[in-house]
């Protein structure tokens, strides 16, 4: 499954309504190959479905993916950069140090 940096986890938590939000609404990561075969990712609000892989942060599920997306994103890390008051998420190959600073998957 995808590794999520601490800063990206905080941004996902805020994007899904913060700690007081309804627990059924989280951010889903969808992975697919574009016409050139390059991996693309989409983040969108959704509800947890049976069989979803979950990333947990601060006791709350912040990111979900179906098994296919989780497999496609294995070995990748979701990062965030704040520009002009907006969070811009990006992917990179997971580095050794990401495992110790990232958020682990919950299921």
C-alpha cells in the first residue's frame, strides 16, 4: 500500500473535514494508467467499502483504496506541498526513511 508522509496525512485529515468529521467520509485514491502507460492518481471523497485498504492517522481512516489501486501504488509515497494556500499532492518512489516517518496502513 501507499506510504503517506506526516504532512500529507495532516492535509488529508483537513480535506476530509478534520477530526470532528463524519467517519464514513474519507478520501479515496484511485490509480490508473493513462494512454501513454503512465501511472496517474486521483483523490476524491468517498465512503469506505468492504475490502478497502485503509491508511489510519490520529485514530481515523484518512485514505482508502481498493486492492487494485493499493497494489499499483505499492512502493510509492504520497507527499504534499502547500502553495498559494492550497495543498498540492504528489507521488514519489518510497525512500528508506519514508517507512519510519510515514503513516502505515490500517488493514
